[in-house]
């Protein structure tokens, strides 16, 4: 493999991992939409409150979801591959469902009609995103190892009870190191607990995604804890 | 004691976290759980929680377990400061009103192009 094609492969691997992270986020948001729909139906005893709660929660999440899907779709369009074109089509369909949901929320629908539409669109959305996520993870697993230095192919979901991988733990330690010394012990323990749960219940890809996002947000967390006013409690 | 009246910058992720906490104000949630409920990626929620804690709108505490007995590290639980719930609701209401106005003027800001 020439160095140029190896570099292209490495770049595509990184783009596909970004896509996997975006799809995880979009799928999580879509599942949250489904939960919101269930809660809104539970509140049908109080129509006024049900409408306000359902519309308020759904609008904020749906708009965030639309932005995420647009980003994931644009990223998929950059990759010239038949499988990825199918993926881009799935993402476009999911994005169209989300836009219809957002448009519906701006209409003066009755609570029952709004709930039914939201339910139908949320169900379509969850299916679209599950299909898109499957394509992305198949793509990640199918890529050949590159000759340039990139992280190795992620494994599929690990067995229950699995410990966090060494790379994820190393990245989490890096994130903690960026924090002020007075806060490191607290966040080290907090992040270790979350990473342990992810290792227990999800796969290695999710561990890496979690650890990478922690590193990416470490500076923001540092600024946030340094700016804390005296009300912040340290128990 | 109630938290800061001005509060943090009301970005969209911050609003999502506050809405998630407001769903059940008396309930404590840990970071991963909050990220699922709020619909945010894991690992990105901590700066938001740190800012909310810093301005007194959120409180946190360690889970009271023996990690060796339970076989897992203890979690950090978060909940809304009861004295700040009214401030949180008011801040969200102001943000929602402003956002509705913006989206009426610029509907293209609601998401990417289809």
C-alpha cells in the first residue's frame, strides 16, 4: 500500500469514527424522544401540562438532533464508497423525519394529534438510526489496518463484566491530568466509575468514544471548575 | 441557600441538562445517567455540571457504598438545588421565548439542509 493511499485510509478511518460518535449521539437522542413520548402520554390526565412538557422537551431535543444528523450526513457524503452512500441515504431519511417532527412542533396541533405524529416519527427515526449505526460499525470493523499510526480497529461489544481497556484508562488519566490539582482526585474517581459502567454494559468503541470526548472537553472542564463560585460544594 | 441569580450561559446542551434535572427535581442522577436522559454524548456533560454546580444551581455528593463490596467505584450523584428550582425554570422560560423568536425569523437555523 502506497503512503498516499495509506494516509487516505487513515483519514477515512478517523472520519468514520467521528460518524460513529455522531450516530451514537443521534441514536441516544432519538431514544430519548421515544421516552419523552411515553412520559407525555402518561401526563394526558393533565392536558395543559402534558402539552407544555411534551412540546418543550421535544423541541429542544429535536433541534439538537437535526443539527447532529445534518453533520453526520455531511460527513458520510465525504466518503466515496457504495456502503457509505447507502449510509448517507439512511441518514438523509432520518434527517427528513426529524425535520418533519420539528415542523410539526411549530404547528398548532391538538395534543393528541401532536403525540401521535411524534410517536410515529420517533419510531421511524429510531429504526433509521439503528440501521445507519449498524452500517457504520460494519464499516469500522471492515477497514484494513493502516500503515500509518492510527488506533487499532475497535472490537464489537465486549462481554459483560469486562474491565476498561488500557487505552481508554490512559486517555481518562490524560483528561484528569489537565484539571487543577485540587479537583483531580474527585474527577478521577468519577470518570473511573463511568468508564467501568461503560465497559460493563457496552463495547470498546463506546469506551473509546467516552474517553476521547473527556480529553476533548478537559480544557472546558478545567475552565468550569476554576470559575466556580464559593457555593460549589465539595463533599 | 439559592444559587446565583444570573446562572450559567444557557447553551442548548445546558438547557438539555437542566430539563433532564427538572423532569424529577427530587431525584439524584449520576453523570452517565444524566447524559442519557438529556440526550447528550457521554463525557461531554461534565463541564456543564461543573458550571451548574459552581453557580449553585446543582448539588452533588458521593454515593454511599463500599466499592470493594459492590465491586465497582462509587458514583457522583447530581440533583437540582431545591432553592434554585425557580431560578432554573425562569432561565429556561426566558431562553425558550428568545429561541422561538429567532426560529420564526430564521427557520434555517433549526437544522442542516435536507
